[in-house]
């Protein structure tokens, strides 16, 4: 199959921008044409068939891979040439840089849930101009699709990631990690790329615990959508989100999420970091407060708004 050249997306309207800024998430219909959906499906199948040190089996049959585009050529093409960077940049009306991506592969059968969480706390980046682009190679009914707590991107809170070693069960290990963090070290190192788990970090006791959203869903303003391949869900890096499971599907639910950064995004070492920094960044010894634009070779501008001369 020939890979589509860089393609133009549908225009983002001012009312879609207003909706995104208010709700923190939006579904955009038909952004990727059939050829891109095919590239996405092939890219995810390749990543699934070629696990690496960053592939993790999570509850029920669910594979989550970090940085899958680093070894799946079709996923790299999707990031480099599909309209995704453009729609993210248009939503921010700013230049955007690719930060990292993930695969969530849920095979046919009883579909696994994805727990409520906020993404920012997992990464060593901080800023308001952080957008995730979520796409799926398969149709996803509303009851197992991505859902978000509307407006929670503006709550100004960083929750504790619901993963990691509990300091109570390994106080010595946690104290060691604490000392390293206080010395300014990055807790998850380059070696994580060889063999990584969600439990290499430790639960940061200084961060608040997420409310039990599933126990009281009616108390929250939950936004979600029926999803068709070709649609793109954009959501803010700080928004609280999840996906329900427990529904039988005759086909897999294969999703891919990429994280994009605008100009206000800076490096920030977090005690709650669970996901490694992009591998090449380790060689630069990034310091708190440094802009991603300080590392243009690792984070080149993927898309910028046209300038009017
Ligand atoms: O696709 C899913 O089930 C979860 C996606 C997600 O949590 C994410 O992209 O951060």
C-alpha cells in the first residue's frame, strides 16, 4: 500500500476551539481518511507483534506500549505525515512538538477497562499547551470509548498516578528513590527502555489521591462519544479520563495516543514520573524549567500556524 503524502485536515472552527478550551476534550469527525486508518491499523499490529522493553501487560488482556512509533514504521508515518499534528497545532493556534506516544491494544472478546487517571503526572513535562490525540483503528461504542471529566483540565490539581510501588510496602526502596530525587536525579532512567513496568516508580504520597469516580459516576460531569475510525479525540494533558470495559466485542479495540506540546511546555522532574523521558533526552541532562524548544533535535516543530506576511 502506498503511504499517503502529508495530507491536509479539515479546518478547526472557532466554536470547536471554544468547546475544547471549556470542556478539555473534543471528538473531531473524519479527520483521517481510510488510507490513514489502514496505516494506523498496520502500525498497531506491527507494534503488537514486536513487543519491546516498553511493552507492558496490564489487567485482563491489555497491552500498553510506550513510544511504539519509535519502532513501528507505520506509526511513525502517521505521526509525521497525517493531519494529527496540524489539528493539534490548529487547536492551540501555536507551533507543536511531538513528545511521546502510546498504544492500548485490547484484543477481541471481553474488553479491558482503562482506569481513571490524569496523564501529566506520569511525565516530566509541565504546561497548559499539552494535548493528546487519541485515535483507534476500530469502531468503539460509547460504553467502552474514552471518557473524560468535563472541565477537569482546569482544576489546577496534579493527582497521584494510580500506579507504582507503595512506599508503605517498601519503605527502604521508597527512601532510596526519595534521596535520589532530592539530589535532582531523574527517577526512571534510560535503562527503563530495556525492561519497564508501571511499578518502577513509587506512589507519590505528597500528591492527592483521585476521587473514586466509578463509585459515584452520577456526581461527575462525564463526557464521552461513540467513536468511528477516522475520528480523532483531542484531550488536554491535565484532564482526568478513563475508558470502561466489561463489554464483549467481536473485534479488537486498538487505540493509539500521541502527546503534543505547545510553546509553554517545560521540563519538570516529578517524583510521580512513571513513564521514561524520550530516550534521546537523557543525553542532554534536562533541567527543571527548560523549554522543550531547547532540544530542537529531539523535539522539532511538527507543525506551525501559517504566518501572514
Ligand atoms: O484507550 C484507552 O483505553 C485509554 C487511553 C488513555 O488512557 C490515554 O490515552 O491516556
